[in-house]
């Protein structure tokens, strides 16, 4: 009885701490239908889930024999390859098209594939919790995880990671680790990431779709936890691609306006996207480079937003980007407070061990695909970039924790 009381007391105390340390979140002025904020759990649920996950991951690690752990690491790419094969060959989509399930033989016939191999892969999908198999009917259905790899979700990301990105990683492991100077991608392909993708428009489109597929969760978290300085600001997404992030934020703040700065081809696609979303009356995309002085209209920006940009570049290039933002902000006819907001895989934030591990792997991914010296950075390293760019708030960074693996930091310009 005393043991039960002790356990109850500990659980009550732990729950009290989690409740006390849970943040209230932010409520935007409008929640549109289909808002990505629906993907974001309450802070208490998020904190409890992270703690439980960390505990069970720790238990799994300490109870796994070293030889088993070593074999799992050595063959880890097998899991990704099975997942890739199921997506690349349309098997996920075929299974999803049937509410009652489908046999592997029917899938093979419909897709003109070899039944023996298809059945092996689909059974592998069951073991990876991507599919469920009904033993009585020999039919397969998708799990919630398997559904994440359908074409309107992470399909393009999965293909990109297992195609050109994998070759970039091998370039780091076998070439860049000895010679330095270039990315793993350039070591393998002989061209930098952007030049190669511009010359392979199908892969360029796949990359755009991959980036868009990653947007809902982080954007929902940003909208749920980041409070704009005002609801009528001009938000400028620098390197904002097709405008998906800007559009999502503006849909939640009807008085807000915004602009995207990206390469001319991306800006054209962004203007089409913003028009489709019914936002062309208060948002536009402008073609240009963040390595050059910004177009004059960007002096109107109140917040310059950079997501997944800083980790793409070495220090010198990042300082140039930040200086161009500063120059744009200071060219405004009226002097008001302006800031830069950076969202990314910022390291050493006190996140769970699993999240910090994922950030470290993402940092190596930057080495594989981006100019030599690119990486994920901690808050202090961002501070040094702000200092080098001459930001007034360089030593007073505001950190906004998010209910996701990314963190948002802000500095006054």
C-alpha cells in the first residue's frame, strides 16, 4: 500500500510540473477550415508524449544487446529502401484505393509488377508498421504511418531522400571527409545542388513538392506558438519557395500582408499559388536573390522570416544574407522596430535525445547537399551571425519553443 501511495505521489508531482511548465500557446485571429494548427497537440499532451517517448527509447537502447544494435544500424537503410519501393512503384496508392483491402497478387497484376517481389515488399511493410494484413482474407490496408507516404503527403520527400540525397551522403562519407571544399552532392554529381536540379526539372519539381509536404506540421506549430508583434504586420518570407508558409500564416491573420523573395522561377510559381489561395490582394512573390540587395518594396517588411535557410549556407554567406536584410530594413522611410525570425533545427535546445539525434543527422544532411561549411547551429552560433551582421538585438535573442522538433528565434535588426 505504501508503494502505491509513493508511486501516486511521484506521478502527481510529475504531472504538476508538466502542467506548470506547459505554455499557453497562441490563438490567431482566425482559424480557417483545414488549419494545420489541428495537427498540434496541447502543450501538456506534447510534453507528456515527449517524456514517455524518451523513456521508452532509453529502455529500448539499454535492453538491446550490442550485436543486435550494431546489426540494426548496419542494415538501417533496408527499412528506407522497402518504404521507397512501396512508394516508387505506386503500391501505397494502390492499397489506399481499396477500403476493404487488397491482396499482393492483385496489386502486382494491376501495376504490372512481379508478384513474388511485391508480396515480399508488402509483408516487409507489415513488419515496418506501414501496412496491416488480414490473415483470413490475405488482404492489406495502410496504417496511419503508411498513409503518410501517399502522393499528397510525404511521397516526394521519400523519393528525394532515397534518390539524389542518398548519393550526396555517400559523397560525404567517401570523398568530402577526405578533401573538404565541396558538398557531398557536388562531389558525386560534379554540380552543386541547385544547378543540378535546375537542369533536371522533374527532380526540381519533386524537391518543391517535398518541401511543401514538410510544411504542415512545422507551420501549424509556428502559428500555434509564435505571436506576431501585431496582427497587421508585413511578413516577408525570404527564400520562401512557392509561398506555402506565407499563405498559411496569412490565412490565420486576415489583416496581415506579406511578400516572398525567391529565385524568379520559384517566385512565378509562388504568385500562382498565392492566387489559387485567394491571397493575391495582400501577398506577392518577387524574383531575386537574398545574396543581392533586396527589391525596394521589401523595406515595408516588419518581420523577415527565414525557414530552413540558415542551415543551407556557411557563415560568410549567412552574414551576407543577414546584412542584406538589415540594409533593406534600414531603408524604410519611417523607422519602426523590425526583426528577423529564424525557424529551423536549432541544436542543443534541451529537446529530447531523439530530437537532438535527428537534428545532428540533419546537420550531416546539410554537409551532403549544401556548400561546404553548411550545418545546423545552436543559439550561440546564431548570435555570432547576428553580431557579425550588426544587429541591434544580436545579444538579446528571443527563443520561442515550438511543439515540434524545430525552434523559432528572433532578433531585432
